[in-house]
C-alpha cells in the first residue's frame, strides 16, 4: 500500500519538458512562429509547478512528510529557547527515569510470573485466620498438617519445604566455606515443575529422619566449586561435617524462594521442628483438577488439622490455597506498591509542570500562531504542531530518563542489598517499552491541553493587542499549580511519617553498649557438633583463647544478638500464684557466662550466670524485664520456676531489655521482646540440634583494638580450634541494627527523595506562574505605582495570589493525606498515621516555601520605574 | 489549427480521462503529448484534454500498473516517455468500456430523443 515510488521528481519534470518540446513542434508544424508555439504549449499545460506538486503529493506518505516537517520545526523551536527546553526535558527525565526504575523493580518482584511452568497453578497451602475484622494467612504448618495433606489431598501434588535458607559449613580440598542451604522435601522440584539438569531429586526414602545424606546443587554453586564437572552426580562432598552424595544439579535458570547454593532433604518428623509450625507446603492441582476443586478438598482436610489446634471459638480459621507468588511477595507487596504510587504522583506533578510551562510558552507564541492562522494555516496544523513539540520533548526526556533509570536502579539495588529483596532487576525490552509508553503518555498528558488552547487563539486580539493572556488560561495554570502543591503535600506527609518511624527506631534505647563489640557468626548445623558436650567444648576452648588475646576485654558466645532475629519457644510457669497449664510464648537464647558482661547489659536483680552453672548443677535461667512485665504481674519472678522443654529452670536473675527482632507478637521491626536466657552449658543435645538448623550462633568480643586487627585474630583463633569451621561474617552492633531496619530505611529514603522531588517541582511550578503573572502585569502595576499606590501594596497584591493558591493546595493536600495515610498504618512504628507534628510541619514548611516562591517574583516590582511604563503607553 | 469554437469543446468528465488514455494506448505505445493529440483528433476536437491533468493521470495509471513506461525517441527525434498498455490495463479497459457504454445508453434513454432546435 505504501509502496515506495520508483520515479524521481526530476524524471517527472523532464517528461513535462519533453511534452512542451513535442507540443511546440506540433504547433510549429501548424505554422505558428517559434515564440508563439512555445507560449501556447506552456499555456495549454498550465501551471507546471502545480502539476509537479500534485505528482509530489500523490507519491508520498503525506502525513509522514508533514510529521518530519513538524519535528524539524519543533527541534528548531526547542533550540531557540534552550532554558525552557532544558527545564522541561530535565523534569521529564527525572520523572520518567524514577518511574522506569521503580516499575522495573515492581515488574521483577510483583508482576512477572514466577519462573516455573504454569506458575498461576502453583499454590502455597495456608491457614486463613479471621478475628475481629483482622485477617491473616498463616503459611507455616506442623508436620501433622503436612502428613494430612500428603496422605489425603489426592487432587494435589504437594511438597513441604523450609522457606528461606540457613548457613552451613561446606568443605572442599581442605578449605571450609560458609554457604546457604535450603531444606526441601521429596517432590519439591517436581511440584515446581523444574527437573534437575543432571541426576535426580530426592526420593521419599532419602527424605526421612536418618535417611541417606544426599544433596542437589544449584547451577552457580556447581560452576563455582566444581567447575561444571559433568561427572559430579554420585560424588561425595563434605557438608555439615559429614559426607553427602550429590544426586542432582539444577538448571541455571532455576531459583527457589531464597538464594540457595544447594538443597538437602527436609526430613520432616513429628519430633523437634515438626511439632511446631515450621514447614511450608507448596502444591499444584493435578492435571484435570481445577483450582476450586483442589481448594475445597484442602478446606476439608484443613478442617481436621485445625480441629487438632484447639483454636479459640471466636477465631475463624480455614485452610486454603493461595498463589505461590502472592505468598512469596506478601511482605514486599505493600511497601513496593506505596513506592509505586508515590513515583506515579511525582510523574503527575512533573506532567502538570510541563503542561503549565507549555501553556505559558503557548501564550507568548500567540502572535506567531495568529500570524500562521492569518496567512491560511489550519488550526489543526497548529494543534498538530504543538503536540509534535511536546512529543519531541517527551522523547528526548524519555531517552534521558533511561539514563536516570539506570542510575536510579543502581542506587536502589545498593540500598536494598541484603535487607530488602527487590529481586533480579535489569533494564530490558520490557523496560524500554514501559519507558516509551510513559514518554508518549507524558507528551499527551502534558501536551494535549496547551495544543488545543493554542489553536483556539483569537487572531484579531493576538495580532492587535499586546499579547495579554486570557484569564481562562490563567485559571487552568492556577488549578494545575494548586494540584501540584496538594499532591506534594500528600507525598511529604507520607515521607514524613516514614522518616519519623525510622527516627523513632534509631533512637530506641539499645539497652546495651554497642560500641567496641565485634560479632562473628558461624554454623553449628554440623555432624561434628551434634551433642551439647561437643558444642560446649568448642565454645569453651575458643572463648578461653579469645579472652587471652591482647586488648580483649571480654568474650562470650550466644545464639542470637541484640537486633537479630531470635528463636522463640513456649514455657510454662509451674509455681506460685501464676502457675498455669497455659503455654506462654517467649524468645529463648542460649548464652555463655560472660554474655551480659561483654554486651554490658545491666543486671537488674538476682545474679549473672556463673561458670559453675554446668550440666550437673541445678538448671537456671535469666529473664529480661519485658518477660517479667508481661508474665509476672502478681508474684515475684526471682526464684520462680519455668517448665521449658524437658527441664524445670529456676529464674535466678533479671536483666535489662535490649532491642530484639521477634517473629511473633506486635513488637515492630525491633523492640523489647520477652526473653529467657539459658546457659549454653545447660542446653540439651536435641535443642542445640534443632536450633542450629535455623540459626547461626555468634562469638562476641569486646576489645579496644582496631576492628581489622581483632577480626584477624578471631579468625586465627577459630581456625586453630577447628580449621573446618568457617566464620560466616563479622559485624558490628550498628551493622546489625542497620540490617534489621533495612526495609524501614529503604522506605524512608525512597519516599523522602521522591517527596523532595515533588516539592521542588511544585515550587518551580508556582514560581514560574508567579513570575509570568508579574511580567504580564508589569503595565498594570506600573500604572498603579504611577497613580500613587505604595510599592509595598503592589508587592502584596502581586504575591498574594500565589500564597492563596499554595494555601488551597496545602488544605486539599492535608485532607487527602488524612484520608489516605491509613494505608501506611501497618508500616509505621512509634508514630500514628495522623501524626499532628508531621502534618503541621509539612503544611507550615510548604506555606513558607510557597511564600518565598511567590514573593521573590513580586519583589521585581521594586525595580519597576512607573515613568517607563507610562512612556510605553 | 483550431477548427472549432472554444465553447463547443467539452471538458472531460471526472474519470473518463483514464478510460480514454487506456483506449488510445490500445493501438500501441505512445507518449503523453501524443495521447492528448490522439484523443483530441479522434473526438473531432470535441474533447478537450487538459494537458496539466494528463500527466498526473498517467502517473496514477502507472502506479496502478495498468500502463508501463519507458523513455524512448519520438518520430521527430525528440526524447519522450512512452507509455504502453499492460495486461492489467487491457482488462481494466474492457471492464471500463462496457461500464461506460451501459452508462451512456442509460443516460441516453433517460434524456430521450434529441430535440433539434431551429
């Protein structure tokens, strides 16, 4: 249809010339003079240029031609006003770039389907709880529940697994390293739909307590450690202190819910971890079974499991299927969506600003447009021209935006590393498409109104009068600027709340002395440390050596440290007024005698642990103040006994609270959580074994030596005590705090940056509007000054409209913010969603900034000379 | 050379020029000026071919591939672009001719017998 024309313009012109010659020849034959013949031939042919033009138009895609012409014209216009173009392009680049970056994060984490076949049919089995309007999905299940599902859910192919990874020791060629292991049941890979690339996955026989030690390697681990050895299957490797047989290698693209180096059998059991809800279950409806069918079967099976849980009557509980993607993103979804909304609002402000700038530009071009219209240009052509101009701006802005997005992503990734999983993010074709769509959407959003506005110019008024902008136009710009201020207020309030949350968390009293302490963590999920005696031998000999190091104040070991995630467990009060059969939940931490002294956690009452609290002496425990506050309201806690697992322990001391991260309750990211400390020397074999499958214990050393020196010496001590026990990492207490507040820091930083950008854009918009209006009113103000108005009065009159606009925007923004901050409720700590301080300071701050933005242009009046104005008249 | 008064000449109806061009080319290749002359002569100078309209029309027909063109030399040794009928052009001519005949006959019936004014 749009076949390229073969013939050139010159060929056509030549044909016309040939025609003239032939016609003239013919006329000469008929007896006309040479001169007459030529003239008549010309006359008969008519306007040659016109014919040529018709030929030219017929052969071309006219719209493309006009578009190219419009683009050329647009580029010329942009070059002619470089500061205007730069501001618009910069605004668009920042907004589009931020949106592309955030969208790529959202896309990678929330939108892109999981990388398994038929990802929509992959489910996680959850128990849905409803209690007084609060709803929650509990994903963790007991072994009893897993066995029910495994044996009775005939509509589903299912497998249990332990979500996330745990650090374990791996030894090859006499060198030990700390790597990440995930434990999964037989059938895990089959349910996901990804078979191993080499070998096979675990069998039911391997996936039972005491089963053969086997391992499936990830592709990257296989490459890194075994250099892609194709004969790896069947080889033995030293993992967790014992030989494991490699049975399979997963393909390169495979990933589970956590970055695992290798997978080992889950070995679910009805003792140990299986007693409590510690397993996840993934499932896939079998071929030919619908989701609804599978779900109703699960509900029926779940009813039996829930019955065994003895849940209180007023709690509604139902087992159901939830999509795996939703479960894997349940913690990141809300924060990311909030960031997405924020960045979208920034884009809106940016577009409003660009619209405003284009409108202003349009009104200064009224004369040009009117001239075009007056000499016969179509109004459509003007609209098209304006749209093309904004499109050109948006395309340039979009390209610059890609660079901004790339930089933004780098920053986001660095910020989120280790703390806030944002997935495998990269700029690809999807991102390019998203940016392209954004740019076009921006150009339409920002350009359509000015374009329509411009084509509607009143020719006579524009050509005769001195270009006084119509009031209608001013109103739209005013509305836009007020809207920008309102949106900026919403963003600033949200950012303010997040920043206040972060500030609150950072200023929480640590409860210990975090300076000069280094922590080194290591894995004891190891066959060589499968008894309490072996663990304590390791701790004793390593601590004795560390304590003897020069510059070391004290050294200790403990399962978890302040700010870290603790293990929780159930205990029971067995004597006194508050004795009860009721299990109470608390964090539990095993520690060596110098733990409190090393961290300088103050002892409130009673005594510290002593080296004499050994396996043969009476079992003792120390609790923290939070534990006493929560569980001992009526009786003396000191001297009371707690039943914990198989032992009865006496509370011999009370220590001060430190900030902890709990997996239960409503303590926030960090808080003072009830805690029971147990001496490591009195901890039983099976508890060590159980707890070490999840958590890596720590050495802590307080010293006055430089941290590089102390880490080196700790490393040396560790390798003398056990050369095959690698140290996972060294951390200071401040690093531990940063790690546990990663999500809050991410939210606060991103929102603060975005709202700062929003504020800047809104103020620039207001300033631009006020400057233009002062320029436009120069004549009027000049006359007023000449007639005796005072300068102050004139300034007030010029600045007031801007302040009014800002006040309206602030009022509307505060109202919207008050209605919408409820969404943030679950992400805020130490501050209410309607925090008056945040709202007031945002409102006052904005009014102040807006006041400056309107006053500065108004001050130009002082430089106005009334005499000049009058002479101009 | 002008054998008739200007007022007796009839400007071509929209669309008929294409038909006449195709018809003229049935006798063999011809250049633009030749086509115009042929139409004029064969119609006893009744039909007026607007030379300005001719060349865009030729271009249109060429684009539709009803005629093809190549540069050649005219009888009086001038360089000229010669057009000839293609297979598609012949088919189009047959189709258009019968259509035109039907139309002319129909209009003739509507107008009735010719009234000769004194």
